C-alpha cells in the first residue's frame, strides 16, 4: 500500500514518521490513502475531504449576525405587500423591524387609499399584544389597508406605545381607533397615530389613565377629518384638549364625555361654541359642569339633533331653563336626561318649548317631575312621538292619562319603575279624544298599575300593536281582556312576563281576537298558564314566530300540540323550567325543521344524552340546555 507525503511517494519499507508527534498530523481517508498535513505547510494533494459537521455550523454566517441597522435597510427595500408579509413572518425580529418602517422610509412606497382602509380588526384581553399589532400593521396593506381597529384591554393585555407605533407606520388609512382599559398606552402612542393617520375620523378612549391632554392636542393638530370623539374615565384629559379639538376639527359631529374629572365648563363651552355648525350629537355624563355649559348648548347648539345629559349634579333648574330659552335647539329631535338633580317641571317645559322639532323625550330618575309638569310638556311637545319615563315617582295615573290626551302624535309610551302610579277609580269624560297614534305601550315594574288603568288605556288607545306589561302583579284576566278588546289594528307583539295572576283565559282571548296578526308572545313566569293555552295558540295563531312559556305549567302535551299544528312555523321556543321530558324530543325534532332557537334549560326530565342526539338531528337550531 502506498502513502502520499507532500510530492513524494513512500513505500511500506520506508520510515513514514520522523517522531511520534507527527503521526497525529495524518488524516486517514480510507484503507488505502492517508494525507499528511505538516504544521507550516499546506498540502496540495487532490483528494477527498471529510467535513466535521460541528465545525462547519460554527463557520456559517447568517443574516441574523447583521445589526438591526443593516437588516432595516434591507427590509425597507422590499416593496411588494405580499413580500413584506412573507419577510415579516421569518422571525419576531424581522416582524418588529418591519413594523418600524415609516411609509416615507419605504423604497418605492405605494400610495394608499385616501378614502380609508377596508379592513376591521378587534383584539381582546390576552390577544391584545404588541406582536399582534405589529403583524396587523405589516400585513394589512396587502388586503386594502386597515380602516377600523378596536383594542379591548385587560390585565392580561400587553399593548404599549410600540404597538400603536406599528399601526401608525403600517396603516396610514386608519379611520377609526378604539382603545379600552390600557394603562400602558401613553401620549406617545396616540401621538404616533395622529402624526401618521391623517384620515382618522373616530377616536374612542376608555379607562386610559396614562393618556393626557397632550394626546388630544396631537389629534386636533393632525386629524382634521375627526367626526366622532368619545372619552370615558380618562382622568388626565382636560379642558385644553377639548379646546384644541373644537378649534381644529371643524367636521366634528358627535361627542361623548363621561367621568372625566378635569373636564369643566371651559372645555365644554369652547368645544360646543367652536363646532356649532357641525356638532349634531352630545353626551355629557358625570362631569363637573354647571349651568354655564347648558347655556352654551342652548345658544350654540344650532346643529344638534341628539342631546344626552346624565348625572350632572351641579346643574340646576336655571341651567335647563336657560338651555331651552336659548333658541339654539331648533333642530333637536331627541333628548335624554337622567339623574340630574336640577330637573324640574319648569326646566323641562322650557327645554321642550325651545325644541319645536323634538320627536323623542326621555327622563330617568327625575324625582321633581310631577303630573302638572308632564301635562305641560305634552301640550308643548306637539311633534313628540316617543316618551320614556323611568323612576319618576312623582308621576301618577293622572299624569299618564293627561299625557295621552294632550300629546296627539304620541306613538310609543314606555314607563319603568314609576312607583307613584297607583290604580284607583276615577271618572273618565266620555268626550275625550282617543290617542289613535299610539302603537307601542310598555309598562314595566310599576307594581301599582292595575286593571282599572288598563281599562282606561283600552278606551283611549285603539291602535295598539305592541304591548309589553311585565312585572305587574295586580293585573288579572279581566283587566287585560278589557285592553285587548279595543285594539282594532291587531296585536303583533305581546309580552306579559311576570304577570303571575294571568291564566289561560287571557291567552285564549289573545289567540281568538288577534290570532291572525300575533307574531311574538312571551309568558315567562306566568305559572298559571297550562297546556290549554298552547292548544289555543296552535289552533289560531298561524303567524306565531316566537313563543316563551318558561316557568309555566305546560307539559309534553303542549310540545306535541305545537308540533302537530299544520300552519305553525315557529322560529324560537322557550320552555325553560317546565315539566317537559324525553317524551317531547320526537316532537321537538319535528319543530326543529323551522326552529333556530330552543331553550330547554332546567327541564330536569330531559336527559343530556337525548338532547345531544337531538342537537345532531336539528343542527341548524341553537339549543340552550
């Protein structure tokens, strides 16, 4: 066997190694060939070479060894949106670097849609992170651009200014931004949005304690298209921010400010007076404002159509009176007032008189509103179509009837928790004009409301279609029947939940008198309703679409009756807490051909196994168990 040594050929009989140390310099390549590598001399032999895998890996050079500055220069030269998404998906490092590239730093950047993006994204709780925002910022440009972004934070959220910066750089067509409960986001992140997203139209900030007036000023200076602003529990946003918005955002149409302690008369007055030609909707809730702010609203609210005032404890009767006397609310169509201690008969009457086009009037927790005030409002509100009263405990039966008689255009009346309404006998003049425009009547949790009051409503209101009488224990069959006998248009929606003294007699009367029009019937908690009621409904109400008889006395027989009704086409059925057993499942399967919703919760005689089988047979129906 021959050996190779440099350029010489050695044979078996000759000495190959000068010493023992030199023997370690030979690398065996096989049974016939060895290569000798002297310390200071390179071998020039043309022979196979075996690579050591570990040494080869260590000698490799990758792009990860480059500093961020070099990678940034590479990434900003990737122009295709699809390519940018592919590159960003290589690693978290590439994604984060890609998200920091401004549009003006992008080589050959494409123009974005000047009308706003078409995509909408919502991140909630632990899914709200900077990494996800960076991915959205990089990838959204390939699919029309991000138009709406909602971030609903929690203690598990990991969103910082970096995430908003990524959105700002990658989504210049953003038109709507909503941020809830993110204490880690500061003025810096919002300022980045303002500097890059000049098309922003809607901004909503809620429970963002680290965002201050500076952020609002940045929005005002850079987003002239802003039309909607909502601030909720932002403790560090004050008057200066609202002043800037009013001066710079001339297209502002809607403002909602709630529980912002630094907002006072100065900010509200400046905002409203500066946007008098555009502002259409305002909501002020829990603010430290006084009569001065309401005076400005009444004088400068020339474009206002919708006003909401809630929990304004510093506002007095004078504030409401001045607001109504300011002659600026000519276009006002809807007003909601709740828990304002300054609400009185005089103030509310002035507001209604100063709003000739008012259509909707809602008052909650007004302890000073009386029957006389309600009648005066009814006489002044000639065009009002909807009246909602909640927790107005000074209003009695007389005030309600006075409202119906004097408000000729009234279409909807809603009464909730008005404890001053008591059922007492009174003489009703026979020449009273009926309230024929009233279509919808809702009386909820007014325990004093009873049969006599229903009888009077039946005499006055002949065109009722929707009737909601819930939580009224004093109503019996006689009272309700006296109401529905005078309904000439035909009832379509009836809710009698919680009226525990109603029996099958009422349901029978409804099915016979209004079976051709009835679409929705709710009898939740009416324990005296039995199978007889369901049989009557199945026979007479062919247009019934929704039926709720939860916690009633019906049994399997009712389910069978509904399933055997030829023309019935139920969509929603609720029998929660009823005596329904596995015997009803075949009939429920038949009803399932049309049902989209079925509630059989707390039906103890229905087994879970059988319900699972039923669910597989009527897969298009949502079953609550």
